């Protein structure tokens, strides 16, 4: 042990004392009072999500376990995040953010959050496909169609490959890849890719099946199930197997068309195909067909069985249709069929008995004849078959009887003016080389670049009642004006664009309608039409004959229709009889279409107006038919757009029953023609042995509108014993050379009520008639037992030109009340009967007073040289506001007006309004002239020549649209209004309201008068016909920004101006 000395103890005591005193002084403030110094402290709170820890550079935070610490104010604390294994730090929150280091300044309480997440080692790739195709991947995983989602390691490279399905092609990638090249994807994140495929355009053809008898036909590939679905479209090259299945009690008799035999049929779809399956009753008798072909050719059959040369007989079931085909040897041709077939055309048999047929072949003539062609400057001519290419090669020898078509090829800036020599006209030149021929083509300069204006087909449409139907046509070339040429009154056509607009809400009933437009410029015009089925019933539809199970024949297609449907008959010529057993598939022979309802008429109509012709001409051993449309009882049925020709008696008639609301719209009847049997006696006409009437409706409440009869012997359009018939906007020209006299253009026989509106009749003449009837433009005949004294027959708007009589009342009986209003009669001085010589204005035999008002009569000849051309027996005539010009025995009460009065320029009655309907007899806002839809008449007019008609000045008259100084047009009403007065302007004018500017556009209707126009004058009617502009001949549009509200246009000719063509309301 070590001991301190006394000195050391003293020294230590001394030091301790000093220290103690210093401490005492410090505690007492050195004898002065001072404030204590304290430092602020704040709390840092740390939280975390996910697995990991957080530490601080200053001791205190180690979170996982210790997540809160207090620090002096101003302390700077650095926090560090450490992820657990398999995790990664994903960011700070609170007082720090992002992924960078976190430094917290402790100037207050602070919170900091740290997030940790699992480290991802794979990403998803999602693929989708549009169209038909698939996508595969490398490395594997995606096989889309089936597997379209796969996971790939992070940052791996994936290659996608597009595989198009058959008939499709790959278009492009979208999403993580773009374009149509390779698709390489880096899987740095989830990715999405879309592959788009598009169908390759493949040519398709239609296969059409028809069935006779009771059975069905199915196809492989599927598509045909006929019975119900008889038409299908297949890709080019598809082989379609057809199987025929007979119904109970029937057997399959064989194929026709592109199939033959009695087994299943395989059809290669390399073009449009058709086949017919024939089924006959199982108990049907067999009949033998025997064929003789002789030498120099052979004969085959469809269905198969005949191959004569070698196999010349075959048994067929009763009712089987067999088509025989002649196959001439080289250097020979079919001369004729004999036996059960005749002529040199097709041989089609129905095996209703044993048949025998002989085919005779003859050597093809080697005789040749020469065709010489010449041209003027401005074009060349080629031929089909080849041989002529004139300019260079203008002469060619052809075999005798060869058919040769010449084609004019105008140079740029020229057009064909005419053919001459053995061809005429300015359209086609078709020759049959029966002898040497000479043809000249004359070309002229075309200052308007004609020949380029066309309108594409406007198709078939279905519209719900009440909808506004709109359609913008495709017009190729420059048109200055478009207008409605045919259609319901409510149809509107934009004069500038041709756009069709139709508010169907005001229709009385739904049915099938035609709409046809015309667009034109200074040198050419183009037409196009459409069919519109308006459905008011909610169930009716538009169907086409020969398609989707609808019969191809006119009569049966209408009988099998659903009530209210529209059946469209394709354009073409249809013989009344189509088989040797005198069936009437292409006509209504004592049958009718399926009835419609008051809201929805059943409609049978042509594809285009006047495009389907029913021909009663004798053919293939069948005699010329008496009637084409012979309907029974009809309820709410419309027949629309047909032409009927060459029948012996009535083209359109009804027999039996009552016709409740039968609508005949735009139907044309053409008589038997010069080759038909003449009506040389009244009894012959009555028995139907000669051409009799165009249309004769015998009962009910019919409406005949926009229709015509051309060339029957006795009646034009006749209503007989009807109760409220209407004939509206129709035309008649009776035949002047058939022996028996025509009764009347428009005839009313025992009608209880009738209204005739805005009709035209001309050339209703009688030549050498054996006895007197009336030959009148308008006839009324109150026969015994049907005097109907309390009813009224009214005619409002009749144009009667060159008839023996304008108006006639037959039989001196009381009869109905007659009102004739707005009648224009001219040239009533045709060749008269030698027995009576009755010609002139009217022959009135009824006992009642007749009212004639608002009418004009000119150029009438007197009866039997009497002083007056009118004859009245036992009655009086009330005349009011009626003018005469150049009429013997009548003083002219007024000069003929410069143009027809406004009261005679408007339609009475709205389209599709029957007798008694609201507005059926009221004036509409549509002008009478030109009557719409008359180019069907113009085709007859252009070829018509009447050398015996006594016109003004006498001599021969050609009705061909070229009448020199008088007004001319392309339709019948245009021709005759101009015939009466050459001041009638052959113009159609439309005004389109374009805001501050009105567009006035006009069309000069075709004819020689158009070529003599020297210019145009645009008139403001609302300011007293003041002149707005004088324009050159090639300008047919005028834009006006004046205050004018109503316009008119005049055509200027070398001899003066036309009358004013007024416009209707602005568009």
C-alpha cells in the first residue's frame, strides 16, 4: 500500500478548495442573475411497406425495430433504404420522394415512408387478331387464335409471325409493333400487339336454282336450300354439289340448265350458273321421245338420255320438260325442226304424251356478198364480226345472211350525225347481208363534247312508311339540270345534284313505286330509274321474280306473293305462253295477284318503267293470245310499268267479281299491229277475234294513271260498269286502218261515277266502217238498264287532236250528268265514215244538259256539210269560258291565247288517289306540261307516220320530233301542245334557292326546234315579266341575286321568241 505525505495531502486539499469555490461562484452567477440556455428537439417517424429496413447516419433509426427518434433542431439526418432479399426499393414518401437518397432536416417533426416491392423477372405479352388469321411467336408461347397471352423473361426478345387464313392477307401490326414488317419485341415491360388481316378480293358468281314439281334442292357447300333459298353466291372456282330430294309422292325426273342427268350434280363456279330440278308424280306415266337426226349433225337432250347419232330414243316421266340441242357437223347448220318442234330455234318439249322430233341439217352457204362503207371527216367505222375498219379498210365480203353490226367511232371533238344508205338514224347500224350493202357514216363537229353524260343504275330500295327517303345518284359528265321524269307527286329532285328526296308520310298506302330522273345539258340527256317499296304494313317486302324462291314467271310470281309484297319482274320480253300446252305463266289468265290491304297494296311491277314487255305474238306453235292481263276479283292490287303488245283482244281487262281498288300505273298497251287480224265487223270485235281494247276495267273502283294505248281497233282505255273509276294522265291513239271503227279513246260505259283527268287522245279515226259508232276522243255510253241518272261523269283536262269527234254522248237517254272542263280539241276533221260523215266537235244524244267550260276548240269540220260541227239531239249545251278558232259556224269569241291558260297547265288529282279520296280531284302544283314519264310514248312517236291524216294544211305528217317551225318535244303531250300553238315553249325550268342567289336552270326538250335556238331570255315574272338577262345558246344556267321571287325563261329563235316557260316554287 502507498501512503501520501503530509505535503501531498495539503496540496490536494488546497486544490479541492479552489475548485469548490469556483463551483460556488458559478452556481451563484458570480453574484449576478442570468437565464438558463435550453436546445429544441423534434421527432423523426419512419414507416415502410414491403420487406426491407431503414437506417440513419445519426444513431437512432434502425427500422425494422426502432422507427422513431428525437433529434435536436437543425440536425440533418440521412436515411438509407436496404431491401430484403428478392426485393427492391421502389421509392420514398412523406418528407422524401423518388428513389434518390433521403436527407431530412429536423426543423420540425418529420415522417418518411419507404416502399419495397418484389423484383419482377417476367413480363406478359398479349396478342389480338382482327380478321381471319393467326399469330405465332419465337420463342414459343403465343399461338393466337388459341393462345394469345404468354409471359417472357425480362428483357428477352420475342419475334411474332402473322399467318393469314385462306382468302385473307396480312395488313399491319399495331401496338408494340407497327407497320407490316417483322415484329420484334423487347420484354422490358408488359406488351400488347394487334395483327390485322383483310379479305383478299375474290371474284364471285351466282348459282340460281329453280324447281318444277314438288321437291327441294340443297348444296354442298351450304347456301342453296331451294324451296326457300334458291340463289347463292360462291367464290370463283368453288365446286358446288347439288342434291335433289323429291317430296312424298314425287320422284326426281332430272336436271336441266347447267346440270344434266338424274344423279347428283357438281357445278364448277367459274361463271354464273343456273340449274333446274324437275320432279314428277311417282305414279306418272312414262312417255317415249324419239329423235331423228339424219346425217350431218346430232341431237342431245337435257335431261340426258338422247345422244342421237347413237342413242335416239328415251322414256321420260309424264310432265318432264326436255330441251333438245342440235349439234351440226362442220360446214353445216340446223335447217329446221319438225314433228313436235318446228322452226330453227330452240326445241323445248313437255312429255305429256309420246313425242317424235326430226332435226334437219343443211350445208352452210358459201355464197358471199359485199359490204361497202364510207365515212366523212371526223371518225372511223368498225364492224362485228371483224372485216371493216374504215378509214383504212372499207370493203369486206361476208357470207350470205351474216348479221353485221357497224360501230361508229367519232374522233375527239366529233360525233356521229347520221347513217345513210342501208342504215339510217344516228345510233346503231345493224345489217343482215342478204345482198350487197352500202353504208355511209357522217360525222360532225361536237362543240359540246356530247356522249359523256350518264347516270348509274339507282337500284332497288325498301323504305318504311313515314321515313324520308333520300338518294344521291352518281352522274358521270356535266349536267346543267336534273328533274323528276317519273314518280309520285311528293318526290323531289334537286335540279343541281339530282338528289332524290321523298317524305313518305303523306302516302295513302304503301306499294312499289318507280322513280326515274332525267339529267341533261345543251347537247345530251341521260335517264336512270329505281324501284322503291314503301312498307306501311310492317311486314311487306320487296322481292324479285326468279330469285330466292320467287317464280320467274309473271303470273305465278304474283299469285304466290305474300299480301302487300312488291314483286319486281326483270326487264325483258315475256311471251304469254312459254310451253306447248298453252299455259299462261307470263300473264294473268283469269287469275289475280294475292290481295293486299287498304294500307298496303300488293304490287307486280317491271324493273324499270316500260322495261318488261308481255308479247302475245304467235310463237312455237302457240297462236296469238287474246288477253295478257285478264284479272278476276282484285282487292288492293297495283300493276305497274308493263308494256303489253300483240294480243288479239284486250291487253288488260277484268272479268268477274268486283275490283276493289285496282291501280294500273304506267302500263302501256300496244295493239295487234298491221299484221294482226282486223275487226271487220262488230260481232268479230265482240267475240275477241281481233284487236279490241287496250284496257277495259269492268267493275269496282279502278284507278288508271300515266298509262297508254297505242293502236287497238275499237277502244283505248275503257271503264265499264264501275262505281267511281278514275283515268288520269294517260294517252290513247287508236288504229286508223283496221276496218271496224274505234269507239272512243277514253270510253265510259254504264259507269255510275267516273273522273277523267288530264288525258290525251289523237288519231282516233275510222276508215270505211260498216256502220256508225262514234270514233270520239272521249265517249260516254249510257246503255239501256244503266242510265244512272243521279250520278256524274266528269272530265277535267282532255287534249283531243285529229279525231273524228272530240266528245260524244251515245244513245238518246237520260243518263248521268256530264261535265266537260278544260277540254282542248283541235283538228277534229279526220277521215269520216261514208255512211254518216259525222265529224267535228261533239255529238250529244243524251237528253240531259251538258256543261262545257274553260275549253278551246279549233280546226273542226262540220257534219255533212252543215253549218256547225256540233250536233245535239234533244238536249242543251251550257258553254262558259269556251273559245273557238277557225271552226265553221262558230264565230271566234277570242283570239287563241299566246300560250295555254294556267288553268290548263296543272294536274288535277294527286298520284294514287282514288275516287272519293281527299284531294283526288283537286288541282295540284305540278304542271300539266310536260306530263312525267312519257319517253315510253316517244319511242312510238318517233317512228310514227300517218300519210292519210288531214292536218293543218293537209299532206303527210311525220310524228318524229322534227316539225320545223312549230313546237316540238320528246313526248306526246309536248308534241300536241306545240301542234296546237307554236308559242307553247318547249322548256322545263327549275329554280333552286341558294340563299342570297337563285339558280335558274332550264332544259329545251329535244327536237329540231332545239337546233334553231339562237339564245335565251331570263324573265322576272314577279316584276311584270321584266328582262333579267339575255344569254348565248350554250348557257342554260343563270344565277340571280336580285329581289325577283318568280322566274320564267324564253327561247329565242330566228323567227321570234317562244312563250314564257314558268317555274314552280324554289327548291
